[in-house]
C-alpha cells in the first residue's frame, strides 16, 4: 500500500515540475547586426532628427526606400521607419507617423521571435505620437502594450524606456514623488545597457530631473545632491563630434540654471546670479535650449524686481526679445509678462501694466485648459487598469494551460488508481473533499454577489455627487464669465478717457485708479474661475520670498485713496523690518486689501485704522484694527463663509456681497496660515498669521 502511494506522490511531483518550467525568463533573440555601412546611414539620419533637420532626414529616408536592396535587411528597414515616424511627429504630421508605426508593428508581428525589440520601440513611439496630441488614454495604451510584450523576457533597456516615459508624464502632472520613483527605476535599468553617448546623456538627464523633482517638493538638500551627481556624470562623458559637444554644453547650461534657482531659494544671491547668467549665455545660442534660458531670465528678473534693481531687470528681460519663436514657450512667456506687468505697475505706467496683464491672462487661460487635460488624465489609474486587464488575460491563459496539465495528471492518477486495490477508499475521500470545495465555492459566489451590489451602489452615489459638483462649478464659471464683459467695458472707457488731452493730472490719476481697480476685478474674476475647479491653487514656483514690511507699505498705498474719501487715516507702525514670508504676492496683497477695505467700509469718518505686527520665530501676526461699528453677534459665526446672511451696508451705504472674507480665509489657509478676529461695538481687529521664512539680522 505504501509503495502505491509513493508512485502517486512522485507522479504528481513530476507534473508540478513540468508545469513550473514555463516561468523561467527567456532571453530575447536578436536579429543579425547591421553592417558598418547601414549603421553609418542610420546614425547620419538620427543626427538630423536630433538637431531638428526634419526635411533633410525625410528626404534621405525616401531616397533609400527607392533603392532595390532597401528591404533586404529587415532590421535596417525597421530602424529607418522608426526614425521616419519620429521625424513626422516633430513636423506635426501625426496621421502619417501613426501609419508608419503600424507598418513597423505589422512587419514585427510576422516574426516576433527576432523582431520583438523593434515591435516594443514602435509601440513606444506610437504612444509618444498620441501623447503629443494630448490623447493620453491612447498613449498609455501603446506604452503598456510595448512593455507587456516583454513579459517573460530579460529586457532591462526596454523596460527602462517605459519607466522613463511614465516618469516624464508624472513630472508634467506635478506628481513629483511618483515621478522620482519611476526616474530611479529607469536609471537602475539603464545602467544594465551598453554605454553609448545617447544613453549616458539620458542618465545625466534623469539625475537632473530627480533633482528638479526634489526642488519642486522643497527638499533642497536632496535636490543639490542630485544636481551634483548630474554634473559629475556629465563631466565624465567624452563627446565624439560637434553635435555631442553642443548637447553637453546645453546640459551644462541647464545644470547651472538649476543650481542658480536653488541658490536663490537659499539666499546665496551672488552665486545664484552668476550661475543663472552663465545659463542664459549658453542656452540663448542658436539651436540651444531656449526654454531653459527663459526660466533663468524669469528667475533673475523676479529677483531684481524684489530687490528693486530695475536697471538690471530691464537688461535681463530684454534678452528674451532675442529668442527665436518665443511664443512656443507659453509657460515661461506667461511668467515674463507677469513680471513686466508688476514692473510697470510699480512705475505707475498703468497702460503698459494692463497690456502685459492682458497678455498674461490670455496665455494663462490657454495653459489652464492644457493643465486640465493633463490633470484629468491619471496615468497611474490608467496603467493600473491596463495591468489588471493583462493579469486577467494571463490568468485565463494560465488556467487553460493548467486545465491541460490537470487533465494529464488525472488520467495518470486514474490509471494508477485502477491498478491499486485502494480505489474505493480514494474515491470516498475524494468525494468528501469535493463536497467541501463546492460548499466553499458557493460561499465565495454569495460573497461576490454582495460585493458587486455594494460596488454598484457606491458607483451610483459617486456619479450623483460628481454631477452636482459639476453643476455648481458650471454656475460659478458662468457668473464669473458674465462679470468680465462689463468690467472690460470699464477698462476700455478708462483707456479712452486717458487718451483725452483735456484732463488735468488729478483727473488722470483718478481714471488710472479706476483702471487699476478694474484690473483687480479681472484678477478676482479669474480667481473665482479657479475656485470653480478644485486643486487649482498654485505651483510651488509661484511662491516668492517677500519682505513683510514692504508688502504692507505697498498694500496700504493702494488703499489710501479710498480711505481719504471718508477722512480715515491708516496708521502703519511697529512693523518688524526683518521679517520675510514666502507667498504668492498678488493673492496675499489682495487678501490684505480686502480686510483693509472692509475696515474702511465699516468705519465712520475721521477715524483711524491701525496696522501693526507681532511675531515669533515661526509666525508673523498682521493686526488690522479699526474703530468702526463692529461685527454683530448674529453673524460672527458666518463671517468667513459665502452666505447672504453676512451682507450689510457700510457706514456710507457701501454695498457688500459676503464673498470677500471667505476668499481671504481660503487664500491664507492655502499659505499654511490662519485668520481670526475680535470685535465689539467700538471696532474690529483682524489677525492674519503667516509662516516666517527668516528674519534678516
């Protein structure tokens, strides 16, 4: 009896070993290498792609395709078709580029054993084509299709290309922590590949990108480590021709610019300015990285504006005028227009300030739409969905294979059991097990049904909530857009009046103030539009270090005229000149102005508004105290919410909409601060607390 059981045991063990053999990773079969002549041709056309000679590259490929022996070596043809697809993508001929990729895929599918790598590359390029058209779902699909074709094979270099693309998408979506993970995965896998100039250049770029991600997250020490790693890696690359020399020079410029921006954040201004200027000199050269040069121009211009060095501000912003096709770099151009608008406002040249503000808003609206497309497409969810779909398909295939093996095993077992005397005992035991398994399966089925019903209910509730939220956002957007037209009409009338020669200086100043107020209204309308979409507060790059005293002085000067209409004096004293805060200047200035205007609105004539600060090492408290009519007890609990109950007229009958303080509270909290108030029948004191960056000694 024991002998018979041993026979069954060893038979089943043999089947288990047999079924596990298919899990060993295979090595990809590579086609014969290209000849030296073909390799030179491919490298020559690849160079055209690299330096942007699109037409030249396409003409060369067309000439080669007309030769009789063009298709003798399939790998040579596939490499040229791959370059052709990328050239067509650069020239925005997306349909032709997709057709070219499909041609490659069709050729490879006929011989996947030898042409698996070209098949992967074609899918990755096809994904790039759809990504350039912002068709992200299709892009992710082809990226994953290329990667999925590598399952079961050793192909670190190709996996690295996939991880790198995912990291770039996450970087563009400002998901910097996830981008860092994927950049590091790609870097580790690229290290297993044969060293070429393109690979080494990519490795230093990845190190630089990781540094930028840490910079965006505010981890400046980690950022500096990776910038230095990138610089060291770059120093070890040996260029072989003038094109490679140019690319190393561009990368060195980018590295200097990154370090310059980092040192600005750390207050090392002399070193930062030197590095940023070096970057500008390098990357404003022909065929260099103009976009990166613009980032350094904006960083320098912003520094000069904050330090009131207007001569250098004009010099550095004028450099931007020398950059060819500057309108291609929308994000940087928007930032440049914003800085110029602020400069002309400081110079009291309101007409020029308004012109640049208008240009900035036009680009901002366009970038906002692109950002929405970027944000709405979640690569992590999409790739997870594709991965789950692939796992299901693999499980189905595995189950089919296992069914075959089980059938063989059962056949052997039956043959052995027929031979054994213990057949009846075995069958009885087997029947008991099957009953238990059936009972377990029934229980699993019931649990699955309950889970499906719960998921359906959750999905329904989520759709209802989403629909209501969209309706609310739609109403907010419509109201904001409708407010723009009358406000723009005011701006147009103000411009027309300013062109009149019959105005005296006081009238011009008053009209200029009207124009400034209308511009502020436009900013407020834009902000309402942003509040209509969640998660639209700001990028960390919009925050700058500002001297608190200077900010308060500027804000008070903007509201002196309104105070003078009611003979109200604004007293600014006991302000610590050493305090600096890291903020979005316009948002905080608007929030402070809103509180000051409220104080003016609810104060009687011939009273005083006192503004002063108290501070600790971590926080500065800005006190705005009036001698007005105070806040009634009935509305104190609703003062920071948008509610009609809190609307009341000012002491001169000024209108109130009950919206301002809710936006102020949102703005302050988005800056990691808080706002509170104390009020009675002889006045109100608002206290705005913001984190301190540093105190100048």
